[in-house]
């Protein structure tokens, strides 16, 4: 496992107990993918990046056998508490310890964005999938947390926000990595509202999603850091607040900022 993979696993391991309560976006995208899976169980279903396995009661009905894979030992420990999968495997998505053509369906919810080389993950999916097998996954795209990045830049600080691929670059990487899989991509913008930047930061930490490669904070610290970041954070237009929060899960007057997530849904069928 690479140094970066160890760091990502450590972040998500720390968040294994707080993850489910904070996973607003993960629930939205997870059920969106689930709705795209055929209802009848068929063959082996791989949950790639299973996290705490909160969707396993539904996924176990979509495959004759359910396999759970995650990079984080802590997440797998949480997943085992349900005991619905046949096996719980700690592995990198780009190096799956599974036989060729052993999987019929792959489900993966907001995992791929943490893989530095998505084409290598695609190649592994191509290897383990049977002919006619399907992939249903979600991931994040360029522009995610753009408001937070703007606030960092306004303070002339290095943005502690991950840079994700554009939709075009992601699709190309998947096509090149797995040319025998016919890929399709759809995207949407999801917005959530928060009382302040500190609440957003706490949610990201609760999810383990606060990992940024080579993260380094200089200058502002503590309360001053959060206060100045709050002041620099883009404000909602006063005359367009209701429309701006249309996709938000919160609608109270106390919510003063939004965070935007650019979500990609990838589906693929192996020829």
C-alpha cells in the first residue's frame, strides 16, 4: 500500500464511527446508484469502498453473494457488525485480490475520487468483471467545494481542498483503463447548507473527507483561522437565497453558507 493510501485509510479509519451520521451526500448518491441496479439478485456483487456498510441490507438483495472491500480496516470493522457480506477484504481498489471474471455487479459510492489513478481502478474492474457484468458508481468532480476554495484564495492561503478530475478527463481515464467496458457518465450539482464554515469542516472531518495530500496550514490558526475563513466565504445573494438553496437539505434562516458538490454517476457494461 502506498504512503498516500495509508494516509487515506488512516483518515477514514478515524471517521468510522462518526461517518454514518454525517453522510448526507453519501446517502443521496448511494440511493441514486442503488435505484439503477436491477432488483433481482444475480451472481456476485462487489461493494467497492464499502465504508460502514449502511447500504448492505439493500445490496444483499441485489446479488447472490455480497463482497465488501475497503481500504480502511476501521471501516471494515464497522461493516462486519452487520455480517451481511460473505467476505470483508481490506484492499486497494487498483489491486483487488479477486480472481478474474469472478464478479457480476460492482457498486461503488463516492470512493473513486480518492484513487490517484482511476484508470488503474477501471482496469481492475475490467479484470474481475464477467462478460455482461455491470458497474454502477459515483464519484466527485472538479468544482467540488468551490466556495471553500474561493475563501482560502481570498485569504491568500493554500486551498486545503482536493482537486478532482473534470467529467471529460474522468471518462477518458475510465475508457482507456477499461476499453472493453462501455462507459456512460451523468453529472449533477448537489448543494448543502451549513450554519458556518466550522460546521462544514466538522462534517468533512466526521466523514474522513478532510484528507488533502501534502496538507500544510501556515499563518492563521485556531479561532482566528475559522473566523477569517467565515468572513471570506462567499455569501448567499440576498435576493436569490431561496433559489440558491433549492437542492439543499436545510432550509432554515440560520443556514448562512452553502457547499457545492459536483457528482458524477458512471455506469458501465463489460462486453
